[in-house]
């Protein structure tokens, strides 16, 4: 229990220390917090510990009061900005919350419960989240705002980490709802940080869509009350079909799964550390975490339906990503796609699926944090947002370009973790086909979606190595060490974790060494080769030079957006009907 308290106190302490505006103190405390909390997580994971405790009645009433104030604040935001969706959803939540607290029966179970899954999530949240918070110290210097707002931003990032720590150890639905809605508040405040019109509009969209997730949790509570079921995650029984369905829907919302993805895409207007922390270590990871938490209570049919639905999202969003040329938008779409993959595997509910999902969560968090941090460097140091502006980036920033290629390789190619996680997924799903032939649909979708994402990543990489004979010599741009240092750390973590997880399979060692040698030889070639005297030409163009546009128009699937949205809403409704029929 005392070790769990560290996850509460340390992030809050660092959040408060940011107010000192002393960079040396902030860097020191941030590093100490990251190291201590990561070490504690690894230790508790190694001994397979379970820690649980409850809060007294006084704290319980304080949380109820804070929850009520939070929902009233949401209603105030809706009224202030004339957002009918925010206002109505806040009032619905307030009614359902009051009803739930009024008629809930006392159950004697632990309010907070941390097991292997919780400690793993705490490791990801505090390790990757802390590195992003350290990166933000340099990034925020480039923002055109007052020092007070910069301090608020940095402090709130650490408060966000604290909230996420509480989410993954909450055992009661009502406590989980409270911290779930605090993540909603956090995302709203961070997305609207720049206070321009587009930031405010996108933050309001993020608010009302995530409120829908809160409504789903409260629906689960109301159903539990009327069916005499438990409202504790550790005590959900196999007959609680509708409860698990509504909790799964809440996961779909936080994971920005279709048809709820627009809030995460809109979050791209926020400062890049917000995108990094939302996409990698914190909020969106609630989706696979929650599915893993309740998957043991899924019936075989519900498990298959959720897995199939999520894998379909994986394929469709991967296709949509091909038509984008904004770097952060590409990363956002690939995040939504990979989250759907995690949810699909997690929904299976077996020990093997559990392990594979953890691999996916960890390696995605590290790689995607690295990519978003690079996106922030490109934005602030080179004023680059579109991949069409990547020309000559290899000459301007060779180290940064190599990091981009390595980061994309880490979620695409061997010997990196996400490649093997997908490989293990295909292997395990192929085994499940013997029990349920319909899992063949899931396997085919996984192969198609993964292939599309490989095409996407190579599409971006192709622009990084695009050269022309007319290009003049450029000087290398020096990048601040605060930016490069955090990038080195994340890539080092990816390599070390790869050694621990993948190299344990002796048969893969020689294969991995060969791949690495070829990989680094390729980078050396890219650095040395200037491609002088070489230009692209099109056939029948009389030798005229042709400018290659990597963001090709024929990948555009946006014209099917309305049809896709309606189709996915219909599928979610069908899952509810099946749940009622059962």
C-alpha cells in the first residue's frame, strides 16, 4: 500500500515543484520521479504483487462532492460556450450519478486494487509520461504566451500523470468514473491551451465526446443496481453482459475508436507534448486497459464481436491514414488504428492475448511518444508540419531524420517489438480459428491493416530520402540538447526492452543481428549518397523533371466518411441488441 502512495504523492510533488520556475529543480525532480516510479513498478511486477486498500467514509464523501462539482463545471462550460451537447451530457451525467449514488448498496470490496496489469500500466504512464514532461520543459519556451500559462501547462502535465495513475488502480466503477472524467477535464484544458478559436472548438468537441464515455460507465452502474450485480471490477460475474458492453463502449470512446475518433484528431491543435502524452502513455491507453480489465467476464460471442469490430476499425482507419500529409495527423490516424488492434486482441480475454496486448501497449507508447516529440521538434525548429516539406531534412538534421526512420521502423519492421507483437497476434489468432472459424476474418483484417500501415510508414520514409540534382548544399541545423536527449532515452528504452522480451528467444538472435547490420548499413548509404545528376522524369515528358508528390490524392477516403460513421454506429447498436438478447 505504501508503495502505491508513491504514485499519488510523487507526481503531485513534481507538479507543485514546477511552480518554482527553477529549471534545475524541475529537471531533477522529474528525473527522480521517473526513475523511482519506474523502479517500483518493475519491482512489483517482478514479485507478481497485488496491493489493495479502501478509503474511509470521509474521503468517500469528499470524492462524491468533487465529482458533483466536476459535472456542474462541465454544465457551466456548456452554458458559457453555448455548447448544447456539453450542457445536455453534463446534466444527464449529473442525473445518472445522483441516481447511482442514491441507490447503490454498500459492498465490502477494495476501492483501489493494483495487480500485474495495473503495475504494468503504471510503468508505462510514469516512464514515458515523465520523459514527455521533461521534453515539454524545452518545448514550452517556444510558445507565445505568458510565463504563468507556461507554468500552468507544465504543472498540469504532471497532474495528468497523477490522474492516470489513479485511473489504473481504481476498482470501483464510481471511483473509476470520477478519475475517467478528470482525464476528460485534463484533455479539455490542455487542448484549449492556445486559446484560439480552433483550439476552443476542438477542446469542446473532445469534452462532449468523452462525456459520452462517462455516460456509458454510469449506464453500467445503473444496470448493476437493477440486476444486483457488483460495481467492482474484481467482482464482475459472467452474466453481467450489458455491464461489460457499456464499459467496453466507454473504452471505445477513450480509445477514439470509430465513430468517436474526431476528438483525438482535433487534439492535434494542442502543443505537441499534449499530443504525445495523450497518444502514447495516458488517455488513449485507457481503452486497451479497460478491455483487459473486464475481458474475463465477456461471453465468447461478445468477445468475438468486440474483437471483430475493433479489427475492422483497424483496417478502415489505416486506409484513411494514407490520404494524409500532415505529419501529426498521420501519427494520429496510426494511433487510432493501433489502439483498435490492441482492443481487438485484448477482447479475446485469454492469457496469451493478455501478454500480446501488453507488448503492443508498451512498444506503441515508446515509439509513438518518440514520433510525436520529433513532430514537435520539426514544428518549432524547422517550421515543418507536412511531410511534403521533408525535402533536404536529411542534410539539415541527419540525426533527427535517423530518429524518424528508426521510430517508424520500431512500429513496422523486425527486430522491433511491435513487429513481433503483431506476428504473435497472427500466430495466436490462427490457433483460435480451430475453435471458432470466424476468427479467420480477424486474422485477414489484421494482415490487411498491418500491410496498409507499412505502406503508410514507407510513404513517409520515401520523402525523407527524396533528393534532386538541383538541390544546393545546406548547413546542418543544430538542435537543442534537451530535445535530442529525450529522444535518445526513448530509443534506448525501446532497444533495452527489445533485448529483454525478444532476445529471450535464442532462435531470433542471428536473424536480428543480420537485420540490424543491414539497417545501419542502409543509414550509412543514405548519409553518403548524394544522388548527383539524378532526377525523376515521367514517360513521354521529353525529359522534363517531375516533382514527386508523396501525399498522393488517390488515397483519399474522406468522401466515404459519413457512410463509415453511420455503419460503425449501426454495428455498436447491433452489439447492444445482441447483449439484450442474451
